[in-house]
C-alpha cells in the first residue's frame, strides 16, 4: 500500500485517525501509529498544557510517527502552536479555518501540514497556501461538517481533478471495502473517525461507545446549521435544537441552548440525552468495541480481498 501518503508520513498503511474531540487522546493516537497508521491527538478539546501532557505521553508510547489535529479557530491557537513546536511534533492536521496564516510557520519548523476541507474550492486554496496534503471530508462524517453537504463519493473525484498534492478521503469510511472505494475515486489515503471512536483505546465514555454499536441507519443527522454544522445522534438535545431551528430561533438563542461543554457532557461524560453526541453515518455498520490493532488488521485484510476479487471482474 505504499504511495505518496505513506511516504509523506513514514507509515505502513495510508490510514489516518481523525483528531476527534473527546475521543482522540494519546492512547488512541499511539495505538493507531503502532498498528501502522497515523494517529492524531485531537487538541480541540484540550487545554494547552493538557495537549503538552498528551504529546509527551505519546512520545513515550510509540516510536512511530504521530501528529496533532489543530482547529484553527481554537481560542488559544498561538499557545497550542508554541507547544507543538516546543515538543517536536512533526505532523499537524489543521481544520476549521484558513491554513494560509499558519502553514509556512509550521513548515519552517520542519512540520508537515495537512488541511481538512469540504469542497474542491477550499482544497485548491489550501494547495495554494502550501499545505503538503489535503483531507477532503464528505458530509457523512461525524462532528463538524461542511455547509455544502457534499457526499464523499461526489467530493473526492472533484477534489482529485482540482489539486495535484496528495489527497486523503474522509467521511463514511469504516471498512477495507470503503478504503478501496476511496482509492478508486482518486484518494491516496483515508481518514477514519467513527470506527476508531468506538475502539477500546478511544477516550470516549463507554456509554457513548455502547450507544454507537446500537445506532441504526438514519439515526444521525446534520444539525446546528446556523452555528457550525455537526452530525450528531438523535437524542433529547438534538430534538431541542431541531425545535428551535424550526421555530426560526436566532443564532443567539441556539447558542444559549448549546451552552458550554455539550460535546464533553455527551461523548466524554456519557450523558446520552443532554449531550452532543458526534458520530458519522457509518456508525450504523459498527457493532462491536475492539482494539485498534484488530480494527486495522481487518481493514487491511478486507482491502486486499476486495482488490483481489475485483481484479477478476471487467465491465
């Protein structure tokens, strides 16, 4: 599976773990890296010094490459960047903002930069900003999402036509077959969130993980569109948001309902009714909590079996 993505990061498999808030601590990141992929610490739910602690623990837990996901709208972004540089992190995935301001700063420190986008337009802008690779994420994905609501199958070919740098597909990918499909559409790697959020090493609450194993088709929805679109599980909080939106509530009213710490309450603390439960559509295919090495081994085996099977068929 060697290609531009594996060479860029120095990894065995072109499988990247999403930097999911409240799920992606050092245990998950290093488990993915030790299994041959690229693990990411999700800094979006961490105080700066908490991030430093997770980076230091990750360096002790793996000799393989790992990175940090950095939401560019983070209130203390400059402090996060300072810590990432001080701790010698070599790979950064940026999201939720323009990469133009920080890409050269990271690269001048020898850091590889990847930016997450939801459209071909922003993929091109990211290439022009000098990033080393792009993650194109379809709206099947969990958590914060693009306003365009473009599916992964539609998004990836368009982005591939638009940019020349390495392309990573995200959104709805949770199996070896899906990885093969992403490759067929033009991606050279995949970023996986939901399947890894359900792993033993994920820092998500066990109640949240167990709920994911029971999710059926259609039980996640894109919500909070007036603020920042996010795919979440239908629960009491989702119903409250939906009722407000249907009544034409203002952004301020929705923000008041949202308050602070909704995602932490749901995903990290296990409040399944009042919390914001971010997960992707692929969750309806996920039924067991397993260790990362097993998940990745099965994905790789299924990818290889799919490739062998399809090689025998021609239109």
